[in-house]
C-alpha cells in the first residue's frame, strides 16, 4: 500500500469518526430542547484532553448601538486544537464584563462551509497557563447555551436566551466553553460575532480546505511559465 493510500484511509477515518458526546448538526438543524424541534439534546462535550494546542487568542470586545453607546464589553477567548482523531476542534468562551449594561443572547461563528460540525459545550477547566495558550475558565456557574445550531453551511450559532428567556450571559457572567468539532485538518482566519442589540465581530479561527491535487498542478504550471518568461527576458 503506497503513501497516498495511507493518507486517504487516515482522512476517511477522521471524517467518519465518532462524535464523542457532541451532537452533529447539518444546515438548518439545531441541538437543544426537543420541544423546539431540534435533532437532539445539546451535549456536554467530554474532554479527557483537548489534544494538541495549535493557536489561540484572547480579544477585548465592545458592542455599540446605532448611536455609538456601549451596550456591553467583555473578553472572547478562542483556540483551535488537534484532537486525538487527527481533526480540528474549535473552542470559544465569552466573559461579559460586570460593568456591561446589557446581557448576551447569541454567539455565532464563521466559516464552516463544506465541513461537518459536531457541537457541544463543556464546563471543564482548560488551563493553558505558562505555555502561551488560552486559559478557558471551567466552572459549574458558567452559563450554558440553550440551543446550538447550524444556521447555514457557513455559520454555527449558540443561543443563550430568546425574548424573555433566562438565563442569558448576564453582566459579570462567563459562558460555558463552546466546542465545534470538525472533520477539517487545516485552519485559517475566521470570525465570531457577539450579539444582543449590538453585533461585535472578532477575528478568530475557522477550518480551511486542503487544495486538490489539480490546484497544485495549476500552481506548478504557473510557476514554470513564470520561470520560462523570466529566462526569455
């Protein structure tokens, strides 16, 4: 069996691996209370170990209304890990500052277009101190999401309340650690939106596709053409 065959088998194993206590949702599906028509419960994500840390960020967030008034401030932590299956998990956690005038009802992430998404949450402490990692705060008091959903092929969202529903992520509170498990093996820049009366967009991480062999062939041909052109000149 050649190297290419081994690679294809490995990628297939990643794509169809068990979700490990996460709920798979596809476009237009949600996970949460069955009374809301969701496909299943939104699972607590079991994390014996988050895997291999690849990248992370901690960003200050400010949400402004149309008049420029501050509706909330806080901190968004995000990271990407390579799990034991060899694919990528994306982690997010938002802390709503105790001085915020407003609560947070929704967090959305982009872009997961073309990839499977198994979603869940955990309140397990994930401490990366001393290694330039992101410290996710695990606590039983963390605010758990009500619903997780695949809004579109690109967007995954977590709702913390709708209308008068409580609990939302109130001032001074921290969300659970939100987890999106994918079948991706490479990642790049994505975005996360913190929403409630104002929308604050933050650069985070998102999966990226591995170029097809044909793409490499076209790139190689282009480089050769450039080389020949340079020699003629």
